[in-house]
C-alpha cells in the first residue's frame, strides 16, 4: 500500500514493489516548500482525470501512475479497495498534485502540516 510521509524537508510517496510496476514509477520526493495544501478525498478514484501517461488504469476501479489533464499533471495511486484518500496540491514541481488512496486519510493529513502554518 502506498504511503505518504514527511521526511525532514521533503514529502515522500513510498510505493510497494507491485505499485512501482503498475505505476511505472519509483518513489517520489518533492520539497516540502512545494506543498500548497493537503486534503481528504472521500472519492479518490473519481478525482483522477485525464490522459494516462505511464501507468495502469481501469476508470472508476483503480489508477496508478501519471495522468495529464487540462488542470495539470497528477501522480496517483488509488486501489479499488481504498476509495478514500489524500490529495496534495503542489507548486513548482513536476506534478501539480499527488492523489493517494488510503484507509484512514484523516490520520495522514494530521501528520502533514501545510507549510503555511509553519
């Protein structure tokens, strides 16, 4: 299961071996200063839109990898069994947002304090 963690001054997306294959991507690290907001999504799978670049997807079921839409570039890891998740909005990085599906998004959001409050 993908993890979203803060390691010092970076936000890190840690992927399992299978997720690395499905997403055609390794671990993602972005500077903490790029984080604009961290929000809970009740329907993470339907928050992923656009053209799938490298990755795997069955619309409405799962999304793993990079997606390009009119609103920007998104990296997503959302499994069919984890409909809820977290969206991290970014600025000045390769991705405009990261969407990760998870069982308890509120607990993860509580560990990630946006830089505006630091």
